């Protein structure tokens, strides 16, 4: 038959879409991470760091940084044809904390990025997700020039629960970021399955 529609019509797969937050301290690489993996042009809300902001903007370790996120980053990545992640990068500076509750609504999980030169900057993000029971994975962003520490040392310094995954990553590399995102999704799924199972008697 020349005309007519194929009887073997493929039903398009409706992907599951999940919301993931990308959090962590100031200048730890959140905007870079979203930009590295997003398959759409990431939405950014960058403002120039000004001379006036110097007393409050702590640039130790990221001296070359010239802009900062003032609302959020937004990007999208298809992990599998039936699994799409929407990434929401948070602003790193304390003065934007009021935006977090809005951004966290409906999030399946989160990545907390950490920089070993300023680990304490990521404490607040870890506390935030722990308190709200939002599953998260820690990605240690390996900046050049930063001392390398074994994962166990970083884990102890961050006082992480044993079940929280921690991995080394490079926020500029797509494959590296993808592994962190897969870890977040897997961790969140394991946790939600466990919570749904009736407690063993
Ligand atoms: N060497 C190195 N530089 C990085 C890496 N990730 C980010 N950077 C640089 O670090 C700086 C900070 O990155 P951003 O992505 O803006 O950090 P952010 O966490 O979004 O910062 P805020 O939104 O201001 O909190 C930028 O100059 C990046 O180019 C990395 O893995 N290695
Ligand atoms: Mg940013």
C-alpha cells in the first residue's frame, strides 16, 4: 500500500520528569554544573559581583569569579528516554536564603556541591535537606589547586549519615555531572521504596 498510515505506530514514551536541586555554598560551581549538562540553553540569573559587595562576598579560592546567581539556574537533562530531570540551581549567598523554600517545593532530591577549601560553606545546605528529609548526594567539586582528600575524610568532616552518597566530580564535565545526578535519583528511589515498605516486624 502506498498511502495510509503504518499499522505499527510507535507510541511515544511519556517521560517521567523529576525536579532536582543543585545547592551548596557560594562559588562552589552550581551554575557551572547546570550549564555543563543542560540540553537546553540554561536559564541563568547572574549579576556582576560589585566592589560594593566585597565586604559580604567572600571570594577566597574563587578570586576570578565575577558574577553570582541571584535567583536560580534552570536546566534540563534527559537521563533516559523515559526519564527527564529538571535542574534548579540555588543562589549560593546567604542573603538569598528566602528563595530556597520556593525552589525546594516538589524536589525529588538534591546535589550538594562542596569545595574542600571551604567545606563549611556547604554545611547550611546539608542541614537544610537533612531537616526536611529531602534525599541528597554530595558532589565534591575538584578544583585545581585544592588539596585532594579521601572521600572518607570529607565525609567525616561533613558529618554525613552513612547512607548519603558522596562522590568526587568536576562540575565542568558532563559525564562527571551525569554520574552525580544518577546517584541522586538512585538514592532518592531507594529511600522512597524503603519508606513505602511496611517496617519488618
Ligand atoms: N577549576 C575549576 N573551576 C571551576 C569548577 N567549577 C566551577 N569553576 C569555576 O568556579 C567559579 C564559580 O562557579 P559558579 O558555577 O559560578 O559557582 P556557583 O556555585 O554558581 O556560584 P554562586 O551562584 O555565586 O553561589 C567559576 O569561575 C567557574 O568557572 C571546577 O570544577 N574546576
Ligand atoms: Mg551560581
